[in-house]
C-alpha cells in the first residue's frame, strides 16, 4: 500500500477500496504516514468522501490500530453513543438500567470540548471517581458490576487520537466520513455486540440541521453494521437542554433525580427509548422493544438502576454510600442566583448553544483540551420551551464562583431565552429513527 497513491485516488474521485482505507486507518498509528500525508488525507476525505466501503474500511483500520476487547460473559455487551449536546447525561441513566436488565455495558466516553458537555467531566465531579483506567480494570468492573463508564486508554484506537488532532488544525472536523470513523473506531474497540446512537439536532447540537443529522445517523448505522455490530440510531431534539441542568455536579444531581424517579422526565424518556432499541434488537435478551422498555422502566422506578449506578461509582473509587451522600458530597458553587426574565409571556425558543457557552464561560467546560474545569459551576432549574413565565418565574439558577461570573452568566441566560405573547407547543423529543 502507498499513502500518496491512496490520497491521490480520493482527490481524483476515484473509488478507493475497503482494504486501502483499512490499511491507511491502521497505518495512522505508526510512523509510516507523515503528518503532511495525514493532513492531505483528511482534507481529501472532507472534500470528496470515501464511499460506503471506504468508510467501513477506515473505521476497521482505526479500530484495529490498538487494543480490541474480547469478552466471555453470560449476557450481551452493549453500548450507546451520543453526538453531544447541552444538559445530556443520558449515559449515566442508561448504563445502569441496561445492567439491571442483563446486559454488560463497557461505556468508553469522552470529555467536553466547546459548548457540549463531556460525560467524564461530569463523573469527575463525584469525589474519588477514577475515570481513567486500564483495559483490564474496565473489563473487571464491567464483569463484576455490569457497567463501567470510563475514558479510553492510550492503547485504544491510537489512530483516532492522531487523526483527530490533524482534523482540528485542518478545518476538517465536520466531515461526516471522518466523524463516523472517529466515533465508531473507539466504540467498536470495546468488542460490542450491539450499539445505539443518539444523534442530536437543534440549536444545541453539533448537527443543528435535521437533514445533516440524518445523514450522519445513516452513515454511522451503515458503517457500524458493515463492521459487524448491529446498530440503530434515534434522532432526538436538542433545541433545548435535555435535563433541566447544564454543568457537571448539577448534571450528576439531575442523574440521581432521574434514577430515583423524582424528576427529569425528558431525560428518562430518551434513556428508555435508547435502551429499548438496544435490548429489543438483541438476540440474547429475546425481548421486543415494548417489553424491553417496560423492563428498563421497572429498573428505574424500582431503584435498582440507582443501586447499580452507585455500585459502579464505588468500584471506580467514589463514595461507597453515594446513594445517600450525593445530596451533600458533590461540589457546590460559592454563588447561586436566580435569573428572572424581563418580560411576561411564553418561552418560544432557546439558544441552547448559548447556554452551553455560558457554562464554559463560568468555568464548567473547556475551550482547549488542557483547560481546567470547575465542577461546581453551571446552570440548574432551566425552564422549558412552551412554559409560561413572568418577572418572578426563574429562567434558570446560575451556579458561579464569583459575582462577576454570575452576572455575566445571568445576562447570557436571559439573552438565550426568546419570550413571546403567544403560547407554543413543546418540541417533539423524538424526530426520526434510522436502521439500515
């Protein structure tokens, strides 16, 4: 195989084979491909695409560039991936519910960058929780507890780490072919037997346009199935935050509310729908989607999913009594203040991306990979589209480290909410389903 020849074929819009792309995906982990060639490859793919076979080949090559887990368990190994949003802690509700229902969930997650929050950053708000573990520790916790939410080790899909850095400096981050390979290389390296994708669309999503979101969903499902992993996708609404909180510790509190059945109905709805897709499509579980939904709902309402989540927290270094201590052991901000609207009416729209940016500005997210995060800051009590508000009805609560930061966030939140006289319906939570 020759890197320059493959790049030239893509640039000339000639068909590249799965084998060529598989080789290139694997070779990115070594020194056989220069940075210049990696950048040229990313640009050629972003401009001309790879085609279905090429996408599968690239994904498989990147997956196999490092460790691929193997499992011997008495239930299916399943996982979920979200394309990212604001106030979206679904993973922490879904993983323990799936474990209660007999699945094993080795959930390799990421950190936030830009306006979208990262699952690992949220879990880091739990005192003692260790999200960076070895592959053997991931396997041990998954086997013993049923689920483990951790970060990828350096030996998982190293080609993706290199290509992601190249994409970041070559303006090719938004290439659907490269997004597909990046997401799936890491997920499939976990040795999955089933995957469900939560592809977000709306003002807070990476793919704000529904048509683009559907294109990405189709690409992800097609490639994952082509690589041997049964996969479906749901396209869900991100025109407003999913939970009523956005931040790190505040989202952990929302997770515990959802797991205890005391709130966060939209968050639970998405978790249940995604879980039913996974279990309903798995031959080992032998349940249709409706029965799977009921089993997952029982796991949540009975408190068993919360017990499972707290077992995972303890196994990964967190408090052994998190089911009781979460109300007071999570970090709290120095300042908590209401954001009141300046007008009376109905919430007609929310600039959800702006809310995510406000959390970053508070210190709850990062603009650059090396930025430090303040787990205590964020937004809670976020009002919903369609709600009626007046000058005494909070749009949100700001959690901030300083008065100056709180005042800046208050202005940003107020600006993000569009209020009008006429009532509008709440947006549909589920927009489409994709199964190739």
